[in-house]
C-alpha cells in the first residue's frame, strides 16, 4: 500500500483510489468550539445590540418583538425588518443572528442574502408552515433550531441544523421548562449510551428519530451538534445552572433589557456562564444587580405534538 496523501489511500491492483470520508460531526465541532461558554442575547434595537456587545456577549439575535409581548398581544410575529438587521450588523463587531419563521424558506433566503451569521428557525415567531421545517441543507448560512426533547433535536439536525437550543418558555423569565427539557435530552442520551446496539433501532423508532443520528449520539455521548440552553434565563445563576446541566452555552431573551440594570445584569450573566463551575464568582457577579424582570409562572405541557411529529419526520 502506498503512502496516503490528502486523505486518499491507493490500493494495489485497483484503478481507483478509496477516499476516507470524515464523520460529519467531527468537522462541525471543530468549527463550532467557539460556542463553548458563549452567551447569545436577543435584541430588538441597535441600542440593545450595543449593550450586549459592551457586556461581552458572543453574538446577538435580532427579533421583531420581545417574546413576552408576542404572547401577551397574541400578535403575528415575523422576521425583523432587514434594514434594522443590516444597521445592527454594520454597527457591532460581534456576530449577528436573526430569526425566521418555521418553514419560511424565503425569509431565510433574505437573511442569508443580507449576510447574517446564523439563521434561527424559531418557534417564537408565528409558524409559516405547519407541515414542514426549512430544508437547511440548501443554505450556506448555518441554522439554529429549537427542540423540547431528543427526538426533535435529532430531526432538526437531520434537516441541517448545526446548533440546537431548548425552546423553554420564551418570554416568561422562568427557567423551569428549559431545565426540564435539558434533563430530558441528557437523560435520554444517558439511557442510549447504556443500550446494546441491537436496542438502538427500537429506541430510534420510539422517538421518531433517524437511526444513523441516534447511533452517532450514542457513540459521541452527546448531541451531534452544539447544544444551547434557552428560554426564561433571567439571572447569572440561571445561566450557570444550564451550563452545569450540560449546555455548551446559553441564549438570553430580550427581557434582560427591561430589568433594573440591563448592562450590569448582561455582564454578570456572561461572567457566570464562563465561570459556571466556580460558585464564588457566580455569587460575586450576582450581587447588587437590582430587580430582574418579574416574569410569569405558567404550566407548559411538554408533550409531543403528534401532528408535527408525523409531518416532520
């Protein structure tokens, strides 16, 4: 056998070389290691984006309205005005993400055209298509998608998402639903790790997920994508908790900007996320922040939407 070059191994007696293909996740994780310990902040305006940048946020996600306002007003929520997104992108040095409606591939095309760094196909906005998500493989711009459980996460990854976040209960200021979803995902992965290989197919069918991605998750011991915690994060302790539970980073909603001291609270959440394993630092940055957004308490039913499951396989 001759010495391989550039990943190609020439086999004697065979006219064509055999090319080794790198596992799909290995290249992605190298490219996305930057997300480890990151804080992404939802913003509506240029002023909020500058505040987030000043506080040390890794990136900002532009959305049309604060999630709590969308829920309260029962208003239709769409992609933000491209002019606002471009203004923010031209004015800050950190990456700028933006939200598109579920299934609205034209909104995604617009966001790709104006040069956003990531597209968040978001359930916070009003879905444009109740039967299909966007085929993310058709885009050069990478995608973030939400999930409530392992099956949903793996279906979004199959569609091409590189980053997965919990849906939580956006706009509530209450982290309980996010914790439940993270524990569900991590718990199912632990069960999967302990399964015999011949049990994996049955498990994949039970969660409506592609077998190859389920097996890859078992082998990796984690999701084959970056995993972020999102939904209801209001305090530095909330952010540190989600990191301790196994998230790679967190997304903080724009409710932070209606707290008593948005700049200091944002900076404290960034520090707590970076130093989540050090209670002394988390305690220090949590002190003297004033009142957080008061938030709401509600019961959220984290069950499968059977219609959506059936239609997004």
